[in-house]
């Protein structure tokens, strides 16, 4: 499973301007609604419920809000680079400026976990994260997200 399968070029937000975690989740829900055809409020509630279980921040400025939803036929992903870092209740205390949203069909157990693992691998690659933090346009961000995905399997 490659990130190109999960995140379409039109699902890359190069400079999202939000002030806090709740506003970020609301913005992501609004945009994911357009991509997925699901109700914005339903997506927002799913993401908020997941965050209440524990922050989806991975540390080092990265978060992966995610959830499972009925009505989806495939996994829907989105990438956002935030205009300014926000508090995301990360275990390391670092504010977040790189966000990957992942919505999966309710029955997508293994695929959902594989997608999270794939994203997590990329986002633990410090040089890749630094490129994501400094790139300002959709094409550059998408190139980093989908860069030679076979090279990361060796790690």
C-alpha cells in the first residue's frame, strides 16, 4: 500500500491556517467531507471521539488524526502543513505542524492498520518531515509524500 493510494494530489493542503486542535479537526472534516461524500459533522465527531481516547500526535511536530466510518468504500487520506504549529497534546510536548488525516471504512481492520503504519514510517523519517515542513506548494509536498516508497521498506 503506497501513500499515493491513500492521498490524492487534491487532498494536500500546503498552508492550513488554524489556531487550535478543535479548529484543525473542523477544517479537516469540512475538506474530508468533500473528498469522501460523508457528512462533515459525522467526520468531525469521529475525529473528536478518537482524540478523547488519547492524542494522535506522534511527536516531533507530527499528528495523524484518524477514525473508522460507515459509508466509506475505501480509505481516504489527506495531508496538511499548518501555517503555524499548534498544541496537539503530544506526549513530547512539541506543537504540531504536519498532519495526516486518515478515514477508513468500519470493516477495514488490517488495511487501516497498514495505512497507519505506512504513514507512521514516512513521518518518522526526519529528513522527509523537514522537507514537508519547509515545502510550500502542493507538487513539492506530494512528491515528498510519494517519494520512492520502496526505499522506506529497507528501514
